[in-house]
């Protein structure tokens, strides 16, 4: 059993499917949170919980890695603040102002941002197989966004929430590209330091909600369930495993899997929110998975 679990933990496709499934659930959780817990407070809670748990279970890794951590605190703090806290500020806030369809389309820009920033900053070029696979996955995402009817895309209105989500997509693309320059420390140590940074950055954001009288403190079982879920799965487990997967695959190859997020988000909305399941959901899922497999196959053949 131990060897089987070790093999799974080092299997990048398995890790990335779990990660994107968790982040698809995060989008549903964000919609469930509206009116029950304010976006910036939700971000604060998830990273405080994550930081406390990781400090409790990973203190031996932190002690061992401390010399390297100390040399890289500015870099790790910036990555945690941007990829963990600021990204979620914008995403949860976007869900208050725009539709799930618009957010789905904009999320599909994340791999593109990773490709561009990896080249601009690190001179890591995008393999033509990755570009081909991304194009196929993008078609699948657009099918979901258009609900199987391309004419609906013509009726989409760009609003303040869309602008917030575009910023969020760029921020996470930058964070993902930067992971290739992460220091050589255990992923638990890295995640713990970045979670602490995200929790600290979230404090003034929560103060802003207090000052503007927009703070919504979770007061129901549903609200606290959303808080706990976002802390355990999209934050602690998914972020840590994404770091691990990028270390195995690299940011460009791992980034292709991010287009599974809106697909899983749509499927989870069917299961959790009771939304209808249509044939276009199945077609989109086939295209996204097919695009990922195509990129891997073409890369091996090249």
C-alpha cells in the first residue's frame, strides 16, 4: 500500500486531476459563499487554517529547510501573497459581480498566461504539441461557456467582475510560471511559508471589508462548511500537490490541465447545485481530456 501511495504521489497526471477537481469545487464553493461569508474574509480564514495545520504537521521540515527559507523569504512571501491571497481576492470578488459563464471563459486564459510569462521571464518556449493540445482544450471550455450554443457568446457582456477575473487569471499564471524558480525545499515547507504570507496579506483586506461595512461573518453551518472545504481541498491539498506536479512536469505542461477546472466546476455544479447536465458537458470533457492526451502524445512523438 505504501509503495502504491508513493507512486500516486509522484504521478503528475493523477495529482493534476485531483488539483483541478478541487479547484473546480472552489468555484462552486465561491458561488455558495455569496451572501454567507464575504470574499476577503473567506480568503483570510482558508489561509489561516492552512498555515496552522501545516505548522503543526510540518514543523520538522521547516526546521530542516530554514536556512534556505531565510535566504528566499522575499520570493516565497511574494509568491504566497500573489498566488494564494491576491488571486483569491479577485476570484471570489469576481463571482459576486459576474456570471459563471464569463468566469469560465476567463479562467481558460490561465495556461496562455503561463506560456507567455514562462517565455518572457525564463525563456522557456512552448512546445508546438502543448500549443496544439491547449487549442483543443480551449474549444472544450468554450463549448461549456457557450452552453453548447455559440450564439450565446455574442450575448456576453463584459463587466467589472470579468475585469477582476482577468486580473486573477494573470496573477495565477505569473505564480505558476514562477514555480520553476522555487527554492529547493520540501513542498510542505514551501506551502507553509506561502500560506503564512497569504494569511498576513489578507489581514488589511479584511480590515477593508470592516471599514466599508461589507464584512459578512460566517454564522451558519453552510458558511463554515464552505470555509473548511476551501481551506482543506483548494488551499492546503491542491496548492501543495500543484507545486509537486509542476516540479515533475514543468509549468507549461502542467498548465494544460488547468482547463479541466471549469469543466469540473460545471460538473460539480450539476451534482451540488442541481444544475442540469447536458450533452455539451460530456463533449467538452472529452475535448479537454483529449487535448491533454494529444499534447502528451505529440510531445513523445516529436
